């Protein structure tokens, strides 16, 4: 019973959270993510797509971004890009952006940086790019964070968020 109440309260908080708009010049919302953005093992160039977003709430002190494939055949899905400590004033990540080491978390491959889509043959996978406006100036850690670690740290610190979904298949 208590778990149901907690889940319901969390759902209400998310529903009441201000939304940010996120878009890409590299693919359309709900559209196919192109070969340049696919992983090298899928004949891609492993370039991160260009992203832009609307202004966060004025109280935002930093931003974070997660690219996640919930369709991946592994528990919890696959984290393709884990980014944090972006200035709240930033509105874009350029095509193929190079970020500082204190801004990059670990993908599900265990390496920092961007790891493009490379779904197994079969149905298309969905890739969710979610931007988070945070009430903390930085996500202070000595080592790179994994996607799940960052998501746990975001709890209670997210002022607004927005999502963009693309698809990819082989």
C-alpha cells in the first residue's frame, strides 16, 4: 500500500514538473537516427547529434542529459550518453561535441562519451534524449557516473525536463 502511495506521489510530481523543449537538427522527433550517429560496429561514425533546448527555469544552476534505449535486451536498458555539469545558460550541444571529462558519465559499455545506437537485428529501438534542469551547480563526483547513478542523484534536484525520441534499426 505504501509503495503504491509513493509511486502515485512521484507520478504527480513528474506530471506537475515544468517542461523543457528539446530538439535536434540531426533527426526529427520520432524520426530515424541516421547512420552518422550510429555506433562504429553498426557501420556508423559514432558522432553525437546536434541538440538544442529551451531555457530552463530561472532557478536552474546546471543541466544534465541522458540518452537511453529502453528496448535494449538487458536489464534497465542501455545508456548511450550520460552528460552532466552543463552550465544552466547552455542551450545546445553541437554536432560531434567534445565535452570535458567532468561532464561525461559512463555509457553501458563502461566508457565515457557518446556511444551511438547499434540495436540488434529486428524491430526498431527507441532512443530517448532527456534534458534535466537541476537546482545544483554541479553533480560533484570523483569518478564518472553511470546512467543509473546519475538518475538517482537527479531525484529531488530536477526543476524541469524535456525529452526527444528517435528510432534506429538494422
